[in-house]
C-alpha cells in the first residue's frame, strides 16, 4: 500500500515523466477465445438488437421504430469470421497520464518484417471498459482482411481513473499514437480513425488535439452535444455525472466537445454515416454539420441510411464496406503501391 501511495505521489510530482511514458505497454496477452456460438444463435442475437433499441427509446420517452430488417452475415461469412484464421487479438494495458488503460490490438498473426496501415477504433458508451470487447465486430475481421491493423482503447473509467466523456480521457486515444509506433509493424504514415456513437466525438477531439490522420470515419457520432443534451434529459444527467464542472460551465464544456463549433479542427477527410431512425442523434444534426464542414472547406462525405437506427444494424455490411473503401482511397503512395 505504501509503495502505491509513493508511486501516485511521484506521478503527481513528475507529470512530465508520466507523459513521456504515454503509450507504453505494461502488459500484453492473447485475448480470451471467442465464445462458441451457433449461426442460429447469432441470428437471434442480431435480430434482438433492434428490439433493444426500441426499448431504450421508450426509457427516454422517445418513440423509435425497429429496422424492418437486420443485416445478417451468411453462414459462410459467419463461419469465416468465427474461425479467425490468420489473425489474432491481444489484450493490453498501457499508460496514459500514468494510468493503466485497457486496450486491444487486432492484427495478422504474422507481422514480422511488414508494415500495416492502422485504424484506431473509438467505441461508444461511457463508464469504463465494458463497451469494448476482444470480439467487437468479430475481432474486426473484415478490416484485418482488407490489410489494416486495428487498435482500440477502453478509455479510463471504472476502477482506473475517471471517464470525463471527452475530457482527460481523450489522452487515452492520443497515447495510441506512440503505442502504435512502438510496435514496429505499423505504417505511421497511414493512420486512420473510426468512431462509433460517443466514439465519433472522441474522433473529432483527437483531431482537434493533433492526432495525425490520413482520413476518419464516424458512425452516428454527435457533433453537437448542446442540442442533443437539451433534447435528451437522461443524456444531460449522464454528462452532469461524468463531466467535471458541468453544473457551473455547462455550455462552455459542451461546446468544447461539439465539433460543429470548431470545424477548422477537422483536419482529415471525414466520412459521416448515420441512420434516419436514430433517435439518440438526429439525422438533421448531421446534415447541418455537413453544411458547416462544407462552409469551412473541410473534405467530407455524408451518407444517411433511410429507415436505419443508431447502430446502423440494417446496413452494417454496406457501412463497413464504405469505411474500408474510404480509408483505402486515402492510403499513402507506399501502401497503394504494395496493394
């Protein structure tokens, strides 16, 4: 216990020393095996998500429609992604501001002597590591198959540090750049970022803080927390709990987290994907954000999926394909030549 207090004291006394170690991996191990699941169980679970979204809307006094259909992998695609042949998942702990953060690396098993473009994945939700798992998107199988390595952070929260919903927790994303450089198999000239839901905000903030990206993509990201927190009292309550100083400086703090107010900070070509049925973030908010980006001269594309929801569960196959194509379009010359 004494040693723990001494270390904490040193970190406070030597903030520069803590920053110099940002991205340092302190533990790494293979991810737990993917739970066995039949194709029928997968189909049942996938269809259940639409009903869950409707129930979540009811809890916030909104009316929502379940997508008329849900995107499903074929049996062959499900078998291939479940087998995960040629790829591996590593669960890591790395340092950010002296705090140990949980993260994951999804990569080819054989990376020796090779360089891969990187996708930094920013997950949605809040409150700790439970929103990112080793087998998110089947271990990002289709992204790895397309030639990328994917790294994701669970952000601080839970037992390690405090999730500030776009505050100091953004450092946990920024620390992934030196972490990636330390791996030896990442092409640091070809870094990309994908953010889903809250992860969209994290992506915008990472660009604002200088993360060097060739391109970025967001799915159901929120560019205006002021507007959405006024529309959703439960969101505002959650922000009040997470964001330090929220009661005293609400609008200022939400503006700092809302990319619509600082489009000049969107430094990479941006793909915005959204569902018309999304009750958490209105499609109109994204359309206005696109207009703001256009006025600021920021390259972007906006795709609104009619009749789809926050998770884009009706068009997941097309969504992933568009993200991969967007990143491939912006690969640097060396990676394009090697393809």
